[in-house]
C-alpha cells in the first residue's frame, strides 16, 4: 500500500494517470491530513475544501474520458502566501493585508502549475513580505517545525517547508531571496532548489524586483519531484523581461544521465561562519561520498569578499532589501503604518536612512561577489558547503546579536548565491544528535540547474530521504 502522505509527487501522479488512485481520493486524504497534522505546525493559512473537491471531481471526469491533463494532473499543492492564486487572498504574511479580497488571477508560476493539472487547495504561512528566517506574523501566528514544534521551520518559505515535511502535500510553491527556500528545506529535512536567476518568471507584479535577488521555486521531498516542478515552471514569460528562455531540456530526464568526473570545491566557512560540529560532520560525510564516486574533491577556503568586515556586508544587504520592500508597500505604509507588525514597520522605517552611497556600496559589493564566484568556477564544476551553520533555531526566531557574535548567521551560506544568481540546491544529509535534520548545499555554474539537480539526485541515492518521526 502506498503511503499517500509521504509518497513522492511523481508516484502520486503516476497512480492517478494509471487510474489506481482518483484525484478525489487524494484530495480527501490531503484535507484530512491537514485537519489532523496542521494543528501542531500551523503551516496552512487559507484552505478551500469545497473548491478542491469540485475541481478534483471535474478532473476525474476528464481522465475518465481518456484526456491527458498534464504532468501534475490531480496533485494537490499549496501556494506560498506571497504569490497570487486565483480565489485565495494574498495576505503576504502580514496583518496589514489579512483582509484582502481573493486574488482574481494566478501568478505566472501558479498558472503554469494549474495548467499542468495541479489542484491549488490553499496557501502557506510566511513572515511579513518574506522578511525573516523564521515564520511568524500577527495575522496567522507562528509556524513550527514538524521535527520539533519548539523549533522553527525557517523562513521565509517556512509554511511550505513545514507542510511538505509533515506530509500534508508533496509539492508547494516557495521563493528564495536570501535562502528562503534552502534554509527551510535544510531545517525540515527536505529538498530546496534556488534555480538560476530568471529561470521561473515573476509576474504579474506591481513593480519590478529591482535588486534581482529573489527566485520563485518549489518545495518537495525528493530531487525528482523538484525536477518535475522545474520542468513545468521554467521558461520565459513576457510579464518578466528578465526571465530566461525555456531550457530546451527535461530536468527529469537529466537525472538519468551519468555524471562526468567533477572538480568539486568544499567550502566550510566562507570566512564568515563557524558552523557547529554536526554541520561539518554532514559536510565531510557528503564530501566522502563524492570522492567514493570518483570525483576530484578538494578543500577550498576562499573567503567571501568583505569577510574581514563581517557582519557589515550582510547588514548593508538587509537594509537594501528592506528598502525594496518599503517601495513595494509605500502607499499603504504611508497611510496605515500601524497595521503592519511593529517589528516589520521598524525594519521599513530603518531602511529610510539608506543613502545613494549605501546603494553604490551594495552594488559594488555584488560586483566583487560576481568576480569571486567566477574565479571559483574557473577551478571547480561544483561547490559543496553547508546550507546553514546550525540546525533549526527556536520557533520564535534566532537571537541575531548572538548569531553575529558566534558567527552562525542563518544566511551565511545562502545569500551570496542570490546575489550572484547561481543555481543552488539544499538536500538532506542525515540527522544531528538532537534529532534535527542536517543538510548540505550544492552550487553550480550559471544556468546549470541540470547539473545541480543531477548531482543532488546522485547523492540522494546514498543519503536517502527522511520524514519527521512525530508525523508517521
């Protein structure tokens, strides 16, 4: 018997395609699972059971008549509440937008998933405008990690990661602007891909993502499901002039191709982090697996540009991104500042001090990062490093002052590749002595999402997949 809670999306869609499972059966199971398990983790912020069952029944009729309904036909999915999904409000993780009417259209990303047959059943929690590495807000409360409810699933895609890890759905949408997919994936023991910048189009949006740091993506428990999502979602769309053309390949098919011998650089600290021993244990174990597969694996301690000024470059980055968020909500913030969460309003207020010189310094730093990464990829085909310097922090959020002091800043290993635009994927790498998930991150040259996925898939065969013991 297939465990519908933890079966991969590829298996569920195959069962539906071969008429061994009906969309209605799967949706009913999913709704029951959410009703039971989400009381503990609080990952889902909007749900429409009646619509989900109606759409499942309609799809069932199409399949009964022999119609091909797409590679995701019948698969229930959840959408991160920073993206529009027609029929659901987009609260953007803040009480300021909690009472918005339902969206009247999908984002391009969500529309592509629907067109592929996915059934959008609800929305997942996120911090206000995605501005934190834990998931809480005054509209919907705190989302918790299914491995330990006292810990966070991370942010900003914490609701998506928690839901997928707990077996509520096999696939959820996510986004990554500084690690917002990879960090939650690492903390929850699942797979999180930050694709190449522009691989999945944004839009329609009120204003352009001018820092060009954030990527839309999916959250899944297996690399193959991650590749399935990217096959559906990738490709240019005119609403996003910065989106990349269709890749001209199937990412799922790429998983079956043998890897050539790769030059792999192992980076432990980037000159800014002091990872916990269990994190280094997972990294060294993974490096050993790659050596055993015949790859040329070498240690490299090339520090990030500006590492000697830590944490100043990270702080400047966060101020610039806060200013971008302020511009996005400026009209509402000016008129009704008090409707936003106080800490978030304070973050937006602080961004007003950003000067032209600050912005120039940020973009100059990004140019240094680009050159740093280009030099690394002159020497290596793939980089291996931790995803986070620690396992999951408290559900209420990390102590940032202590994280700076101890050099365990959550975005230490992730934000740089949002700034450079390289593909990066986090995969599970066992469990720590305290029972929390461990993870590693793989980074590949520009536009080599296929290599990132294939290398991750190869490692997954040895490292395995896992799910929280508290959610059988």
